[in-house]
């Protein structure tokens, strides 16, 4: 069967077919991705009202792509106090109506599991209905190795102290050779997948990311998507797949070439087609720019993440996401792109259609 016949039939695509999808022209690829997206989500563009908090940038690891952690290029270490975090949230809940806090940090040897559990329980005590999305599989792996704790114990405690879902960070690229080059010492690919599997087996949901546009090849992206698809077949626990566009500034990777918008849109479209069992494809606007994220809604993506309010990881590497976007701007941009803005909660229950 040729590739177009396969796309017409809607059957599951193999690794070889996934790689071949990149050879199609953008419009053809977009046509099929858009069909799948509209079958599932119609004209909806999902977003949430959320706040990102990055409590510390002190990190024992050195990922070459990272401009966020305090190091020679960014000698600016900080660790927020619990009171600081609560004050930020007080303001965000009261003035912005956030429904989610997304807490992601560096691997700081001075903020152990107790430090996190304490802040999770304080957040839940003060804001019981706020969804806490926190601790990537990379952070869980770090806490496990640093303090000799089992992943199971950490996960049980996260749930006990108020974590509702896990973010998708730390996946980077699963190919072991590329991974060793860009983020040696970080959780292994299988380790990342195992931690998400354990989390799903507790009846909990999570997201999955992929960092692309650095030294990886198209083949590595397809391999990454298939490894996620295989785990999703087993557990069904992933809500969203989030291809993150690599930002090039202030880091140690020194990538000269940057991705064309065509390659980025193709990657969103292929994500929709390959990850046929993951409901949501998120065009995280902090890495793709808001304008390209809006176009990506025509190429398989259905979700834009959220208003964010403050963002430190991608903006440190050159993205213009440091201050997030206001709800008004967000809604206007979605509407003028001819999509229906749907505010969702963190598990994609619909809160309000505009
Ligand atoms: O894993 C680090 C990425 C991730 C760079 O789950 C970079 O809803 C681009 O995972 N260029 C953390 N990306 C952020 C993350 C995330 C973001 C939004 C939503 C969700 C979700 C998760 O940030 C890391 C890493 O892949 N990152 N440096 C960079 N230079």
C-alpha cells in the first residue's frame, strides 16, 4: 500500500511510514493531520489558565540545551521560599483565575523530597481546587538517586501530598546516542517511560514532551513518538503529546541551523498521525511562538497550553514567553484564527467555550 492509501485508510503507521511522512509536501500532510484533529476535536482550540512556577535553577546536571540552570553562562542561582511561591499563587488565583499550577525545577541537591512535599501540601491546603501538575520524571529520578528512595515511594508520596498530574518534561529525545550527547546523566529513556508507566498504574495522568530541532534527526523523532505510542497502548495515561521546539540561545549545544516553520508544522502534523492513541497534541506556544502555534491548529494540534503568566526555562534560551499572555489576547488570537476557544481544566474537561 502506498503512503497516501495508508493515510486514506486511517490505519496505524509504521516507523518507516512515519519517516516517509516528512517527504510529503506540507499541505498534503496537513490535510490528513487536520482530518484526524477535526474528527476528534472539531473546531476547538483548547487552553487553560495556568501559572508556571520554576522554584529553583540550581542543578546538579548539565544538559547542553539548557539555558535555565545556574552555570557559567547564567551565574544567577536562586531558590524560592515556600512563602514566595504561596504569595505568587495567591495573586494568580485571585487576579487571574488560574486553575492549574505547573511546578518544574532543576535538580537541586538542597531541595529534597520533603521540600517539595511540604510546598505541595501547603498549596493544597490554601487552594484546594487548584490542580497541581508537578515533578517531571527527570526530577523524580533525580530525587530517587540523590536520596536513595524508590520511585514507587516517591510517587505514592506525591499523590498523598497533593500532586494531581505529572508534566511531560525531561523526555528530550529517547534515542540513547543523542540523549547521551545532549543530556548525559539525566534519567534514561527507559527510566522516563517506566516512571510514567508507574504513575499511570496508580490511575493518574501525565503528559509527554519531545525536544526537537537540535542535533536529532527526523528518524529519532519518529522513534520517540513510537515509544510513547507503545506505552500509551499499555496504560492510556497520556493526555497530551507536546513537541517542544528547541531554543538556541545561552546554552552549550551550539546549533547553527534552525528549523524552518515548514519542518515545525510537519512535526506537529506527524505527531497527530503517529501518536494516534494520544488525544491531544499541544503546540506549546512558548517554544513555537504564538503565531506559529495558531497555524499549527490547522496542522494537527488542538491545544496551546495556557496563559502561563511567567516562564523561565524557554525564555532563558531565547523564547519570548517570560511574561505569558493575557487571557484577552489569547482569546482574541484564537478567535481571529477562526477556532473556537475552549478553556479546559488540566485533564481536558471543558470549563468554558467562548
Ligand atoms: O524537558 C529546556 C525543555 C522542558 C530548552 O507537561 C527547552 O504540559 C526548548 O516539559 N529549548 C520542561 N525547550 C518544560 C516542559 C513542559 C512545558 C509546557 C507544558 C508541559 C506539560 C511541559 O523544557 C524540558 C526541556 O525539554 N527545554 N531547554 C530549550 N533550550
